[in-house]
């Protein structure tokens, strides 16, 4: 899931998918990891490796066509900011950035890896379920002991509507 999170950032920035795979292959050889988008080295060594790769013919697509800007440093810094690692450097918690201002995380050790509100541990799906059943946002917030803004965030992102 963490790799998908970073990959999403690359795609959002306009990096063509057919250019991402060769870059990942270069990183895999450099780091010796199969899952390079979650490698701790990505934020440090990986950026420099990708700068060099972007100057090659195969890596030329790592530059956003519209702006001519290299995107990896900004994307990697931004997206890896939301990945929290354990003492061994492995991803353990992913903060879902599109849920802001609510702080929603995915932690495989809690709620079977389903998105939860970080402060309360309430599953986002449970909040959305009550809203879908017709309960008022204030009642849902009171039921779960969460803020009304968290309820509104769940409605907006999971149900596609404002409350």
C-alpha cells in the first residue's frame, strides 16, 4: 500500500507510467530491494540516482513535460513524509494525505489495516456507514466521540457528499 501511495504521487505529478518502471528497475539494482518505493534509501540516495537516470535516454520521461521540472525530489519528500517507519526502517503506518484536515491512517496492526481516525481509532467505514444509513452528522460524531469535521471528511471522501 505504501508503494501505491508513492506511485500515485508520481502519476499525479505527470510522470508517465511507462517511464516509472525503468526508473524503479534502476533503483532496485542500486539498492538491492524489490520494493524500492518503500526503501528508506529512496528519500536520500534514490533521489540522486534518479537525477542521473533522468539525464539518460531511458529516463528522459522523468521530467514533467508541461513544466520541464524534475519531479522526483518533491514527490519523494512529500509522499514519504506520510510514511511512518518502525525501528528497522519498514513502513508501519501510512497517513492518508488526501483526508486532511482529518488525520486518517492505515496501520496493519489496528482494525485489520482499514483506514481509521488516528486520534480515536474509529474506522472511517463505520462513520460512513452510519451516515449512509441516514444518521445526522452530529449524532454520528457523538456516537463515536469524534469531531464533526472528521464526520464531514468521511462523508465527503467515502460517500461523495457534504453533510
